[in-house]
């Protein structure tokens, strides 16, 4: 068992109904790194992430977190596995009937024996970490989209997971808020040693945060590039990867195929 | 620009099989339809050797205008002719170049349903129906297991959530339940009175409307109101949570949506429906009283008749039915919510399905109860 590898994805094949989305892809995520999953729209980035967190069952292949299978584990194994990661969904997915504080207290309440006072203190600390301390008693409907995403990160961190999965953290945010969010990710990764798995296609954010990336291709349903973003930009053979990093549009026909 | 200048024109001429369109003016969604039929007739009517479009006088062209040009190009191509576009202004030519024939080639052709499709669809919906019934049975099992868990560990129930749902599904429904109960009590008493009067037995209206309200109509109208108000709300709430990925968030946080969302709703609806039913019965009897008073019977006579006619078993049976109705409505509302697909229309669909299936379940259960009570002699 290699202690440096935290997530192993092995020969993962995924389908939506009869449409193949991912074709036998394999990769590994190292402990403590910021790992970014990239690709054009509709190439299966979010699908890949939903498989990694066990929401979808793969057609074939396996995903292991610390050598425990996400696909096959049940009962207590699964509960232990779920405690290892937190997830920030694209829309935030905060529970609409609870305040931000209650949202973050909920996992603490369910999985720990902390007193109410301790729970609220921890929740306030997590909210402070993402800069939302003064919004603790607001409902999710009363705050902006960027705040929801930050609050969702705070909730995902409630139980101090080892891994955070972020689905398009900066999509739909203005550049300043997105940059703040990137800063937050880097800070959390450095100070708490959290492993990040991020799905995105925001180029500035990739350059800023990513330690390593993989790039999915909508056409072949496979990984077309893997490595550090700067290196990939220089060395890649693949035209589409080059276009992506250089923000270059392709001709209309090719754009349709890849998009 | 005056309306006259605004108009678009198309002149077509044929010379030795060479079809020539001269299009001019402002081509937009308002002016194009008229030209379209002209162009269509010209293209269909004539056998042509070549097609030319003279477009130097087109002053403005939007998507509809380009569609007209593309239409000419395509129809001509089907006849094996390449259209010659003459004198198009540069920006219009650029716009046309955005729609090359090859990217438009795959406009889907609507498939006409055939008989074999019909058989396939019947089979598919039947097997889907079976799967749905299976899902419902599994779900009922999960809910029952969840309820037993709560009975054993009451601390697992989230009382705050429960109270919010109780308030929304119980007290807030009182006005509508009371009003409908009163009106229906009034109507059945009135109809009964007309019939009974022929036999001089108006006093029995008290018996009949009392029995009907307590045993059948009270629980049934309450259940229908609860299905429409509360069952659909449950489906819409949970469905919206599904669309917002909140249900995914529950499961990746290791929290059971059945325990968090379904159990409080089932408990709330199961207890609120009988209470609302009591209210409906009371107001129904009040409606009957109004009719009896109108026919000159004193209130005390009516009340005595009702008390004499109804046994405690009638009340208890009616309230027990209401409890089961509430359970069925909440369970099917929550199930429809959890099975919501993607998008906003899926939420509406779930709410509709929740109301339809819960009313159906309620009426089916009512039929079963009628048989059961008959054999038990209640």
C-alpha cells in the first residue's frame, strides 16, 4: 500500500443510459495535492466526480479511497469512507430550510457527541474560515451564489475530511470572487493538508491552484492529458489540449465534436 | 424608417429555365413569411436549370432572412443545383457562411409512430409500472423500518423539522377543511331531506348525515384536501431538493434522506389527518344542523339523534381510516419527490403524480376498509 496515494481510479467505465461517458479510465490522486479534472462541456467531468463520491455506480471498474472500494463497500465500511471526504456541489446544495449555522452543525450533530455549544463554536469557526462568520444566521436563500459556494465548502469541511471534492467552484462567479475562492483552496490545502479534487474549466483558476490535472476528452471518452498545467501547456502533442491552454477556438466543425 | 420602406420584396423571373430571385428590403421575422410562400411556390412550380439570388438591395437581414436564403439554397441543392448568390453585402454573406449546408444536414425528421412501436410502448410502460409498484413496496418497507427505529430511539427524530411540517400540514388546513366539511354536510343533509320528506322521515337526516360524515365523507374529503395541499407540497419540496443536489448532499454526508425527510413528514401527516377529520366531521354535522333547523326541528332533537345514531366504533373507525390515509398520502408524496427527474418541469410532474397516486391509493384503501369493516361488523 502506497501511503502517498489517496484515491485510485481503476479502469472506470461509465454510461448515461446507453451513452458511453467514460471509457476505462485510470488515474491516481496523491495525498495532499490539488488535483483538477478538466475537459470541455459535456465530457463527463461531473459524472466522473459523482462516481468518485459513490453517487453513481460504474458499469465497470473500481474507485478506492485509501484502498477501500467506494463501489463495493457497505455498512460501517461505507460510513467510515464517507467521513473521509466532503463534497461541494455545483449549486452549493445547502439545505434550504436551515440557516448556514444549522447546515454546518447538522453533520456534527449526527456524527459526533459534541455539546451544542461546542458544535456551534466549530460551525462558526468553519464559517469564519470561508469569511462568512457574520452570515451564520442567514438562510441560504438570503445570500449570494458565491457565498453559497463558500458556505458549502464550510459545510463540507465540518467533520475535517481528508479530501474535499469541489464541483465547479468558480463557475458563474465574478473574477474577484473566483480568485478569492482559489486563494481559500490554496490556503486550506497548505494549512490543513486537505487533498482537493476539483472539477472546473476556468483557466485562470487552474493555473493558480492545480498541482496536477487530468484532461478528459468528449470524443474518445478517455484521458488525453495528465500532468502539471505549465508542463502540459509546453509539451503536449494533442492539438485540443494546446488549444485549451491557449484559449484558442477550434474551427466550427471540430468545436462541435469536442464540445 | 417608414413602414413602406420596411417591407421586403421578392421578384422572381424565369428565363430559359434560369430562375432568378431579386430580393430587396428589410428581411426579418415579420416580412419573411410572405416571401417564403412566394419563394416556395416558385421553387416547386418551375423546373429550373440554375438559380440565382440577386440580393444587393437587402437592407437588413436577421435569422429569419438567412433561413430564407438557406431554404433557397437547400431546395436547389436537392434538385442538384448550386445557387448563385449575387451582390450580397459582406456582412450578410458572412452571416450566411455561418450556416454551411453540412452542419444543417442532420435536421431530425420526426418519426411517425408505427404499430410495432405501439406494442413496444405498451410493454415498456407496463414493465415500468411493475417496477414502480416494486419501488413503492420497497419504499413502504423502508418507511416502516424507519418508523420502528424512531419508536425505539425517539431522540433520532428531529422535532424542530417535525413541528414545522405539522404546522404547515395541520392547523393551516383548518379553514379549508372546515369550510368544505360544512358545505358537504349541508348538501348531503339537504339532498337527504328532500328524499326523506316524501316518507315524513326528515328526522332521519340526522342519522344519515351523521353516519356518512363520520364513517365515509369526513375521512375522505379530509384525505383529498391533505393530498392536494400536503402530499403535493411534500413531493415538490423533496423534488426541488433533488434538483438542487441537496439529496446528493445528504447521501454523501452519510445521512439517510428517509430518516431526515420522509419520517417527519409521514408522522406529521399521519397524525394531522385524523385531527383534521374530527374538524371536518364537526363542521359537517353543523351543516346538517343548519338544514334541520331550517325544517323547523330544534337543535336538541338533531343532536340527540346524531348521538343516538353514532356509536364510538363509527368515530374510531373513521379516524383510524384517516390515519392510514394520511400515512399513504405522505408516503406516496415523499416517494414521488425522491423519484423526481432533472429540471424544474420534473418537480411539477412529481407534484401532479403525488396527488393523483395518493388520491387513488386513498380511494382503494377506503374500499378495502369498507369490506373489512363489513366483515368485522363495525
